[in-house]
């Protein structure tokens, strides 16, 4: 699990945020998938013999 270290006031503000809507979650997942594709496409592919 990720851990976020912030000022107590900021932690209180974050705790008050409503949960993500399904649309927000879908957009987030789409963005992360695109970033993963770009990352893995940039990785060097070695061929050994």
C-alpha cells in the first residue's frame, strides 16, 4: 500500500474528498494504461544471439 506523508491540515482535506466517480476512475485507468504502453515501448529490447 502506498503511503502519503503530508501536513495534518492537508491530510484532513484529503480525508474529506468524496470517492472517485466511475467516470473519473475509468479516465485514470485509461491514462495509466497509456503511460504504461509508452514506458514499455521505450524499453530496450535485447536479442542474445
